C-alpha cells in the first residue's frame, strides 16, 4: 500500500504480494465445504481480481494498466482482510461469542 500511495514501484514486494495472495485464495478451496459461504464467494472474486492484477502488473508500463492494477490489488487486499475477519468470528471462541446471531432482541 505504501508504494501505491507514493506512486513508486516495488517489484519484489508486488511479486510477493501477488504470489501469497494467490496461494491464500487457492488453499481456501482445499477444505471440504457443505454449502457455499460468503468466504468462498470472496475467494472466487479474489482469484478473478488477482488474474486481472497479474496481467496489469505485467503490462503496467501503460498508464491505464497501472490504475487497473491498483484497483485490483486493493480489492484483493480488502477481500483477504474480509475473509480473515470472517474466519476469526467463526473459529475463535471468544470472538465467536461476540458475533451476532440475528436472534438478538430488536431495540
């Protein structure tokens, strides 16, 4: 994000970000799933955005592709954080107790 805000290229950091984000999104599909969660939908959207981001990173010498890369990279980062928070609420017991169940009384 630092490089995106300053308009500087960090090719090594970009490659690491894209590779780890692809691996993160792909490994999410290795676990058995009974039905489609919002997290799985976020994973599919993230993989599509990553494909576009990788193409844009390769073609980023043109100005339009730089903008497309920035938009896709920020979207992928947002989706990764969204999945992280969703997984924390589902898996960590103290935080799971704080999660709304949609059965709370209305005020």
